[in-house]
């Protein structure tokens, strides 16, 4: 018997979320950001389910390789760009686009001998101070790219937001302005919006939006659930109860014995733990679903196992299903209890968890 811990990927939810995003920005093309193995959902299955997207955004050439290997022909954009001259040959072989955000990358392009066509996106730092040319250098970088005969005439301009998840922060409006000012003289398509900006900053939609988290039904705006935007969870993490035990008052549960029963209790032991990516930082009393109903966890999360208070689940028994997050229990609720964000949880599912899928892959 394999372990029952499983991550079920809801392909219909991915497609529905893409449709929801499209309806919010009907004039923009959509680059589906699928970095980090599709935010932990599995790159190939996610990309196939999202084949209605106009492009894919990835962080590694190996991801572009995997997408081409399954026959996808959409544009693929390497979001952090090239690191060495050899990457150019790989990009050309894969017919993938690269972002250029730094002088060192410009120099690699300028010393390229191949002259074979290449599609480039120019990234400008409008205020996040992570990747991108400073606004005052944007025009120079643009001119140098335009001078390279092999760089495609379609040269989109992009930037990335630091705080678009905070709808009451001025930063995003300032970044939109800084980007517009630094690019007024430059022709080309524009791309600014991540998921939070798709949902909360319509002025930023422009020619291309670049949603990641929203496609996976993750919460992307501070204080707002994904569901409140009509987005559906794309992953349900589940397992089963493999033992049911009776406790007497005073009995300790789990490592450190930090939970002590104050009454006779029935607890279930579920086959999931931090070795699967269920966070150890979750405190005792965090919520799971047992056969669809909420129940609190008991004591520390172990590597392979988790104890659950079954007092409110009298029908629970060995084999009962336990949902850790997903349908019925938003991952953002679990993330908040663990002191992190939903992205880290879905990205953190480990390889021993069995992945399966439901729903239809697009035709
Ligand atoms: C990750 C990333 C995105 C997507 O961000 P979400 O907040 O998940 O929508 C968009 N653009 C760039 C450059 C990124 O690195």
C-alpha cells in the first residue's frame, strides 16, 4: 500500500481561474507564470491545463525544456534571463524569449556571434529594486538592444510590483507612473501586472498580464480570500487516518509532549507530516477537515504523522479522509496559522507525496 498522502490537482479549476483572469483584463494577453514547478502543482500538467494562455513565464531554462518536450508551442519567457553566453543557444533551440534586466546580460548579447533571431523583453526597475534597469538607464538599454540586428522587433517592456497585494499602498501607483515615465519614448508592448495587480490595479493591465498565484487559486491580495474573487483552489492536499487512539486525562501527545489531554479524548493519527511539506510551524489546534468537517490538530506535527482531535468527528475511523488544504479549507487559512503565505505551502510539497489529477485537460 502506498502512503495515502496525496496532492490532487484540479485541472478544471486551473482553466476556470484562467477564464476569470481573462474576463478581468479582456484586452490583455496572458502570460501564465508557472515557475517553481507550477507553484508546486507540477509543471507539465499545469501548463497543459493552461494551454489557453498566450505565453508561459518560467524561471529556469530547464522548465522551458520541459514545456517544449511535451509539445507546447506557446511563447515561453525566461523571467530572470540568461546567466551565460551558452544560454543563448539553448534559448534559440527552445525558441524561448529571455528577459534582459542587467548590464551583464546586455554584454552577453552584444558579444554574441550567432546572430540567429532572439526575442527579448526589457525589464525596468520601477521601484521594487530587485531586477531591472534603473529608470534613467531604460532608454540606453533599449537603444542597445535595438541596435542588435538579431533581436526581434517585438521588444516588450516590463516591470514588476513590490506591493500590489496592498490595495491601500501608494507604491503601486508610483511604480506605474515611474514605468510610464521611463518608457514614454520607447515603442513596444507593456507588461506590469502580477496576480494582485490583475485583481486590484486595472490601470496596470496593459498589453500583457503575468498572473501566477491567482491561476492556482491562491490568495494574492492581503486580507482577501481567493474565493472572494471567484478563484478556485487548484490543489487539495489530503491523506487518511491510519490509527485511532483513546486518551485519558493527563496523557501527552507527540514529540515534546506539549499537548496534554484535559479530558478523555479520541484522537486520530493521520499519515502526513513535515516530510510531506505540511508545515511543522503549525501550532496545536490548527484546522484540518476529517470527512469534510473541521477538526483541530493536537500537539506537534511530526515528519510522517499528525494527531487530530476527533471529539467532534464521532464517525471518524481508520481510513477516514483528512484534508489538509484545498477544497473546503483554503490554503491561505493554513498558511496564516503557519506564519507564512499560501505560495510557500504549495511550493513546498515534497516528492514522496503522490500527485493525481481530476478534471479535463483542455482539448
Ligand atoms: C512570479 C512572477 C509573477 C507572478 O506573480 P504572482 O504574484 O504569483 O502573480 C509575475 N512576474 C514576474 C516577473 C514574476 O517573477
